[in-house]
C-alpha cells in the first residue's frame, strides 16, 4: 500500500493504529562528519541528546559526544528555548491599547533524528538527519551535503523512465540560483505538471538549487534542495530509519542524468586535500579583496515568509543589543580577517531579526561566492561548498566566448579612472563621432527608468561601458544593455525619447542631424543597430577567456538576448593607456 492509500485508510479507521501523517524534512551529513558536531554554536547550549536502543530512549550527557556506539542507528537531539512575543504583537497591544494581546513568553521547540545508513557508493556509514520545528535552523550549513535533496527529488520524479517521462511534464517547482548583477535565488511554481522547458531557466548560466513534483511511482509529492521534503505515514523511529535508507539509495541512482545532466557541469568537491587548497586560495583572495570573490548573506538561512526575517549582521564578539550593520560586504569581511589566518573562514556570523534576536548563523565561508583556479581546473565556491566546473563545459563556454563579435569602432585607451571619465574622454577625442548620454534616463509610463547607453556613435551604435571587475559588476553591464535593448525594441516612445536625448547631447547641428537619422533605424523591426559592450581594464596578454567564469556565462546570455531583440552585439576590450 503506498503512503497516499495508507493515509486514506487511516482516515477511515482501517489503517494501522498509531500511524501519523507528517511533513518531513531530511538532510545528509557530509562524509566523516561526527553526528554530534552538527549544531551551530548558538544552538549547542539548547540541545539534549539521546540514543534509541532496542526501543528505549537513553540520555547522553553533555560530555557524551563519544557516547554514540558503533551499533547506534538512531539518535535524537531536542532543542528548547524561551522566546518572547514577536514585535507585531507588541505593536498591536501598544498602538491600539489592547491590553494583554501579546502572548506571554513561550518555548521555541525543535528536534533532529539522526539515522545511520550505509552509502551504496562506497559502503561507508553516513547520517541522514530528519529535522522538526526549529531543528533545521540549528544545523550548521557546512556539515550538509548540498546535492542530497536535489538528486533524491529528481530521481524520484524521473523514476526509471528518464527523459521520456519528463517530456510529458512532471515538475511543479523549480528553484535556481542566478549569479548575475543581482545575485538571487529565483523560484517558480506551476499549477500543474510541467516539462523542464516550461520553466524560465538557463541551463548554462543558472545553478539549479531545488526541484519538486509528483513521484513517478505515484507515492506522493517530493521537493529537494539541500534537503528533501516529503509527506509520510509514520508509526515510530524505525520508519524514519527505513525512509533514510530509501533516500540514500535514491541519492546514488543516476536516473536524473538523462534529463538533468547539465547539473553535473558543477560537481561537488569532497576531497579533503583539494578543499584545503581551495580554502587557502579563497582566503588569500578575500584578504586583498580580489575581483573573483563576492560576499552575500546566504539565501536560505531563513524562509522568505518567516516573520523573523534577517535584518542585522553580527560579526564575531559583537553584541546583539548593539546590532547596526544591515549589509554584508567583501570589504567588511576583508578588514575583519586581515590579521587572521585561514581558520577565519570558519568564524561564525550571526543574523538578527528587527528585534535584534539572533535567528540564524553561518560561517564566513558560507557567505562567500568565488571563482578559483587551481592548475588547469576551475572551481566555484558557493554557500560553503566548492564545485569543480566540468572541463567540457568550460571548453564549450570558452569556444563561444572566442567567437563573439569584436567592434570595429575606434575607441581611445583607458586611463584607469571611472567609467564616466572614460566616457568623457571618448567625446573629447572624437567630438564629431560620439555624444555622451551617461546618466540620462528614458522614462516610460509604468516602467522603471533606464539608461539607454553611455555613449552613442554617429552610426547609431549604442555603447555601454564598465570597468573590468568582479562578476557582479560586469554582469550589471550586461543587464543594463539587455534591458535597454528590450525596451527599445518594444516601446516606440522609448525610441522617440532616445532620439531626443541624442539630439540634445549633440555639440553641432550636423552631428545632431546625423544621429537622428541613424536612430530612425529603431523604428524598424529588427532595428539592426549595433550594441557595444566596452570592458575597461588591463588587457595586456589577456582576453575574454580570462574574465571570471560566472561573468563569461552572463556575457554569453546577454549577447544572445541582445541579438534576439534585433540588435547587433559586439564587444570592445579597452586596454589601459601605456
């Protein structure tokens, strides 16, 4: 009997006694992770630990980290903490004079059940952790296998059919991470079963973070990210152990590969020697603030709908009552660790809600995104894990990058200053060929104002310029150009305003007339005007293949979109003046 039928039977009184239908969440610990080293420092003092032995719960004392025996297969960790009423209750009580509305101090409860399983890949002992209540928040991100839930979910959704099954549409949820100008996690939900191609997802530039849908065996719904989420009928702890064994078996199946092989373009690094080298390289980049590293608050510390959302960031030794930092930047982290060694990557950052209550924590490593090269291999650091980028994928990207069109416009060299100063130098050097429109916006009803370009050439070519820097900065250039092309191709009013902007910026009537005439091409579909992405920096003995890997992915996607909007994209590598 599958779980859905069992639930129906239980509801009608015919099911097994004591069976409960529960929503379950499970994580897989990394290899060789001690089961009692999974809690963050904030939560360790709130925990009580027990072993489930022959149907009896045995308490393990505070110094009982070694109290788990080799034959223990189920371990229980409970969490309990006093909490006050949330801020909104005090607001209602105080603002409306509704005495007694705020709830008295209560208890925040959580639990984790650790189940020992055998990994089919190598026969080693691994731990699957089922979390309840606030238990998932207490887990240290660094001890979690980041691909476990996703692979389990995909294998269960695909079943044994593979791509043919996915073509009929079995997905309901799709979550992915974008590394562009505005790093974000994007979520899509579908009201019905949907095929992979029905979601707005780029297999080359987006990192799949989660997926959900009905199981191929019709045994309920499954969602997977770092964790798996399922609904099951449970009678006792042994059912959790059985489900954990099924999950590790599904984790190691390769059924997903026929439809989702692209997720293996980024492969988790689990070799300790390689991880140690990557940590060394990453820390060195952080200390000097290199362009290949960025800092972010991890996306999934607190659910978006959680009323206790992250508001403040606490560095080590800072007191919550004095919290004031609302942004996490690479510069701030660089200053914090400049006199430390590599172990600083494991320092804990805490995150508070608007009431300055600590609601989550993460290590510095878990708050970094990096692009690292070791020898001939390329790696990405993301959310506390390192991923090896598949060589065939890198070769594919570099081949596409090398074929991008280069502009034929003659542009002056870069003097190492701001983009605005370089734009001004172009107009000074070629006043009969260019006008400066940097900082001038097109404003359309119902749309966010946008910059159509930084420079306009007399041929009608629009030039967008950005200094070579970290991936997010370059991605902003590509995003700006893409947005401009989209609105110019769709809104005639935008084309009218751009011609007016160009005419106002022209220094002579002759240049004005030539610009207005050239920009009449915007009224055609396609406009077929040139778009130049000018990247300013030191290009001596370097080329586009040397920019950060994530920026290359964004560049490829940006060029594709610009061409789809009916423009002719080209790249300019503007070198330093020598």
